[in-house]
C-alpha cells in the first residue's frame, strides 16, 4: 500500500537500535529519509533494505556528531534542504556508571552529543520549519530526565535538558506550525547497555521494552499530538498530575519576598 508523501525525515543515530526502527517506520509512513550515523557500512545496509522494502529514497550521511566539522555537514543539510519536514534527534550516549567512577572527559563528550549536537541540529532545522509554517521535531529523552537517581547523574542531566528544551520549543513554536515531541523511553533492548558496560542480560526482562514496541508507542503519541510521551507509563493520569503540580507553582516561583518558611526562624539582635 502506497503511503501519502510526508516529506523527508532526518534521523540521527540511525544505524542501529531505536534510530533504525524510526527509519523503518517513517519510511512505511511515506517519508523519504536522510539517515545520519558514524558507521557508513551499517547505514548503507539499512538504507538499501529500507529502499527495497518501501520504495522510498534513502540518503545517508556518515557523520560523527561529536566532531564540529562533521556535525556542520548535517547542520547545513537541515538548513538548505526544504524537503525536510521532520527531525528525529535520536543520537545519544549514556552510562550506568556512578559519577565518582566516571571519566570527566567521557562525561563531557556525553554532554556534547546529548545536549550540544541536539541543540545545534534543532537550531539548524527550526528557521526553515517556521518559514514554511510546517515541521516537526522528535527529541529522544529518557525516563532519567524525570528520575535522575536511576542512572548516572550526568546522563540524567543531559536528558532532563532534552525534556526542558522540548517543552520550551513547544511553547515558542506551536503557534508557528512546528510540532515538538519529547519521548522518554525506559530500558530498551538496544546496544546502549552493552556500550555502557552493562550487558542487557543483566537487566530484569520485566523492565525492558523492545525497540520496535517503544518506537510504535512513541509514534502513536506523536499522532495524538502529545508533547511528552512515556511509552512504559500505563497510567497516563500520573504524568498529567505531575505536570499539573508543576504548572500550579508557576505564579509563585518568582516573588519580591522570600517564602515565610525561610524567615520564620530569623534571630533578632537588640542593641545593648
């Protein structure tokens, strides 16, 4: 069955795992593809398979998003290619290793990829989306963005940034025709765990979702115009309550006087 043409989707971290599944699903939905990852061989294999199965054109860019020169190639593509209607910021790295046992240079590289690269690619794409009055951004965050105690704190901090950035983008861009979604996966069956030094078999299978199920749930949330999608959260009312509690504080977060609880125990010193 031929799907209606949806424009072009650029997917980062597309050679394996979540990114590769997004590429497959989006091609099936009628998107042409631009796939970005470091491994040219894996990209070529995936691109050939998707093109043969779906008939959709697939372009590849082998780029290391931690390298400014390489990343600039992707930024230029997002800036110049008016056919791009969807950016999937999936590329990222993480670790379960505690902060005190982690190498600070490795943590800096994590921030560069998870935060800096995602931000720069978004900035490259958004002006064109706004000028055309149409476009969408899917940012892959993580449940550690709201539960940073679960894994390494730097990783959690980067994913909290992705969530906050997405919420701010939605606030600024929704009225301009740009759709934003933050996806917060839990443990997902990908190479993430092996790369981080914790093989998947060490996790409780009850907490691990397949990449296919995760992406399908995320795309269902995208179709529902959700700003935040948590594929594993069965009781969506809990997220609604979390957001409602956050919103209820808005008008009280900046005032001219300190809260009473911070002044109740002041000691008064009287002169002799």
